[in-house]
C-alpha cells in the first residue's frame, strides 16, 4: 500500500504532513512512501532526506495522486478552499485522503469529496481519549501556536519581559494576561514565564485553575457559572450572550492593567467568542500588545483583522494567520508523528474495510463510498440545505 505526501498549496503554509524521520515506522509496517519533490523544503526537510529514508520522489503532484492509495496533507480541501479544489481532479474513487479539513466549519467541502468516492479522514476530529493522544494534531499545533504567540508579543512590545536589576535601576517585568487555558493558552503561559513575565490567566473551565497555577501563573477569578462551560473532550462550550457580556465586564480591569494580552479561546466548529472589546482596547496603555491566536476563527478581540497587525489608540493588535506554519520544522515534526501513528492504527484496523466500531475511526471518517457518513457533518449539511 502506498502513502503519498504532497506539497501544501494553502498560502503561507510551510508545513509538510510527513517528515523523513517518521518514515521508518511506516515502511516497517509495509507501507511505501511517495513524496512530491520539494514537499518538505519549506519546512527544512530536503528531498535527499526523504530519499535516504526509503521514500520514492515523484516528479509531479499528479504522479503522487496517481500512485498513492492514501494521500496525506496538512490542509485538505475544507481547510484550503481556494487552492484545494485543484486536487479534486487528481483524486480517484476508492482513494483515501487524510488531513485537516475543517469539516464542522466547511461541511460542504465534504460533499465534494464524497462525490468523488474518496474516503476522507479529518484529523481535527481525533477524539480526546487516552489511546488517541499520540494522534492529536490539534493539541500538537496548539502547542506551537501558544509558543509562537508569546514570541510575537515579545517582539512587538516596546518593553522587555523579565525583571532586571541593572546599574541604571530596576526594570519591572512585563505583565501578560492569557485568555483561554487550553493547550495553546497553557503553552503561552509557560513560554511567557520562561521569558520572565508576570503572568495571569483566565478560562471559563473550572478545571483550568489548577493547570494555570501549576505553571506559576495567577488564575484570575471571575465569578461566573462555569459548570456549563465544559464541553466534550475538555473543550470549552459556547457560552450564551449574557454570560459572555458578564465575562467581558469582569475582564476589563485585568486587560487594562496588562502589557500583553494573548487570547486563545475557541469552540470547535464555531466562531471564536468576542472577549476583548474595542472599549477594553482603548483602556489599555499605549504600546501594549494583543496577540489574537483565535484570529482564524474570527478572533477574540473585536478589532482583530486576520493576517494584519493594526494599531488602535496606541495598542498593537496582531491577528496572525496559521501560527504553526511560522515554526514549520518542529510543527511538521509533531504533525508527522500524529499522522504516522494514525496511519499505523488505520492499517492495523484493516483498511480499506474501516472498523467503525473503533471510536478513532468512526469519529474521524467524514466520507466513504460516495456518501458523507459523519453524523455531526451530516447534521450541519441538513441545516444548510
């Protein structure tokens, strides 16, 4: 069985779905690897490194799709709407496509893949269960995003992060406020602490307090009803507008006192909640920085503009697009480990039959035999029909 690795076509996407060091365990399991020439170059993985690990280099993208039984991508059609359509003409019935495809945000893309008879697995939907932890691409990429967000903030802030005792006097540490203590938020807290900042954090989930404090940050107590904010798999659920309004009101003072605000709050398949309003931005000191990690989901800050760095009342607001792609070498390494583990699991369960009694297979399989088969995606399609 052949696994194809192609170059990413989403603008600014420098990651690659499999790196050379991930190939050994796949070839040992009997899989052959076909790689499009240049697929890993932008991430720091030259063609020669793939060849040395036993991969066959294809001269064209078309050749990869022709030869491969399984094609792996970082961004498949739903997560790459503009350029992903060019791959539709290369896919064939019975082929398997694995990648991130935003099926809950762009369910209609699943219909296009189903019409081709492709079996598609969406990696965003890997269940958060113990035996699937090593396949969890969202957690891996959120770790990278949280780290990079802090570096962007430190670069933009006209202050240094750590406290320093110098002959010229004492320099006070920067104050960093992290909103959302999921994987990205926790990594942002840890990274900001390493740089010497004084860090505070907030999350609607009650369980987050212990995690925040274990990293040496202060958990900001906002008296909200948090029990209803815990979703499946540890994700946050969408709060109602009344709760969000109350949340904003209680956050005002902390935001105003912060040098840096890093927002990471997201709900799967939903627009990111607006937590930092224009009024709150105007209350911040000039020179302060907001890094909106949720910019691709609409942003947690009311003024965020995706892909832009803007200044409002002296406050810099960064709306980065695709943060993991800014650290492509290690982001690809982590992503590839997740993909390789998923591939080995898939092969072990007897593809192309696909064991739907397996929670990992059932929760990630979006299309099969010409049909959209994922219950949540079908529900979204029926709502928009």
